[in-house]
């Protein structure tokens, strides 16, 4: 893997391009978009807020998937990708800061994805489709067998968040061997999962691809979210989505 690999330079009318990069200027552009979305838009408490960047010790060992405006180079969407062999250099997976991952880390070909966000001006589905297409292509090329990551449910309304997480566990629970334990659990006591909740687009997308939920949620006070660990075996990716992603990438 080189520091800068172009995956796509033709999207829709050719206005967007997609790359995977570890070049410092590309990583900083991703961090700046993440700060605008997580810090300014969503009000998350970020340790690096004074820099105008969302950055941590994982960025240096991750691949960064970027969707950019072809004309200006402005980054409008990003994903962060951390293979298991590089996670050891960072002291473990980012997800392990919120969960005891148990036997999940033993899954073969495990890759963690996260820090996904899209510029508000581009939330029409096309950028997210490009991100997923590029991600799927990259993971298949690199031999990934299992994809893991935290998925967040807004939790300013704790009762609604608990009900959503209870529904996810009832309808999309992972095998018991993949169970994780949150260090700061969000209580599901009394949660009513009777009806399908409104879920964020990322969570809905992961479920459609075939991902499952690996246990109860963690409460993230900095982001005001309920976080669940989701895992997607690459061989479970439904054929229609795999074909769509191949076309996007």
C-alpha cells in the first residue's frame, strides 16, 4: 500500500474523486472535516478542538478513505481504516477504548472502520455510496474477512436511544462468541423495542449489508451517543450490495 492510492476519479458527472491515502496533508484534511462535523455541527467534546482538527493517536497508522471535489480538492467525505496488524502499533483498536472486545479480536482478517462523516452540503446519498464502494473495494483487495466498528445512535433522548439499541439487539444480534462488554454501559432496563426505530443512515446501511450487533451499547458522554459494536463478515455482504459497490468503486 503506498501513501496515496487513487481508487476513483469519475463519480456521477465527474465532480468527485475518491482516494485512499496516508499523506499528511490528506490526513489533516480528513481531520478538519471530522472536526467540522463532530465538533462544530454535533457539539462533541474533542481533546484536539483547539487545533480545529479531530485527531488522535490512531490516525498515523490508519488508511484514510477520502471523497473529494475533483476541481478544488476539498474533502467532503471520509472513513478511517485500521487493519489488525497495525492496531497493535497503536495499542489496540479504537473500539477497545469503549468495549472489552473479548474473542472478537480473534476473528481472522479483522479490520476496524470508523470516524465516518460527510460534509452537510453532500448528504444526498452519493458521497456515502462512494465511501462504501471504495471501502468495500479496498477491503476485498487487502484480503479483509471481517469488518468491525462502533456505530452511534444519537442519545440526547436516553429513553429513545435505549429503545433503539434494544431493538437492534433483538433483531440483529451477533453470535454469542462475538459478544462484547461496554465499559460505560447505557442501561436498557425498561427499554421498549416494540417498533422499528428511526436509525442513522450509517446504521441502516450496515444492517442492509448484513452486519450484526455484538452486545449492549456504551454511553459516550463526549459525543452524546449510544455506541454499539457491529461486525460484518465480508462473505455475508449481499450480492446486490456487492455489485453496487463494485460499480461505485
